């Protein structure tokens, strides 16, 4: 079920029932915590997690990624942490919690969670074009890994593509400079070299190099 990313960090995925992509979640654990980031629900997930330990929390990078969170917190008693989000790709943050019947949660903004440091990502869409707003969060781990929402993914060929270039349901989308600037800002500020993506492939060890390559193509 799980694919190891490294010791104490696992990944798992399942096809999105409404889109041409795979939804991935990440599980981070040590002696002090066991948390899920953007967790898709798959058969046997909670049983597998219980063999590792007691789940402390589910953290969402964006309200577009509610996924299996309601069921998971209901069954495990874990705490749910959602972003202080203004807008999103496909949902109205003012209504999504009501629509999903998610009632018990904590809202985060700048404070760290379970040793993960949050960074807000906001990239405005082009006027008159179908390029969405991005208003989500990325989390930096103590290993300089950046867990992102929908801002970027890795490709099987080892490339890095940013929102909305990677959206598979209506390609092709041209590069969106505000999205690049936001990710570039965070990568430079944090020194992150690994990107953990909720779709597509992760990027291991050369995130900064790939961002430089994209900058030179601009």
C-alpha cells in the first residue's frame, strides 16, 4: 500500500474518480507524531496506519484536497487542520466544509504544525483567461522536503511542471509566471531540494536545479 519516500515518510495513491490523475497522500511519523497530508482514502488504509501507531492529525494543504479526511478523522479521532484559504481551484472555501459535512477542525495560517513549517502560496490567474487562482499552503519538513498542494508536480521523465501546466483534463496550459515566482520564492527561502507532490511524481534532490532551468527558459 505504502511507497517509502525515506525512513518515517511514506506515500500512497489512488485514481481520482473525477479527473485523469492519481491522488497521492503522505504519511509522516516519528516518536512524537503520526500525521497524514492530503490523504486519499483507499481500502485497508486505516488498518495499515494503525500498525504504525495512533494517528494524531490530518493536514490539508488546500480545501481542494479534502479527499478522505472526514471519514478518517471520524474513524480515528485524529484532529483535522485546514488552511485559512481565501479561494481555491475548484471549490468555494466558504461552502466546502458545509458541503462535505466537515464540522470539527482547526484552521491554520502561519503557525507550525507537528514540526512542519507552513508557507502560503498565492498566485492570481490571468484576467479573462481560465487560469485559476492558487491560494494554498506548502509545508517544509525538517529534511528540507517541501510538501505542496497543486502548485507543482514532477514528471516520470524527471522534469518539473507548475500549475496550470500539468492539469491533464484540458491541456495544454501555458506557463503561468506568478506560479513560478511563488514556488521560486519558497525554494530560495527554504533551500528545499525535494518536492513531495499530491499528484504526479515527487522530485528528489534537485528541486533547486530544476527551478533554475525553468528560470533560464523564461
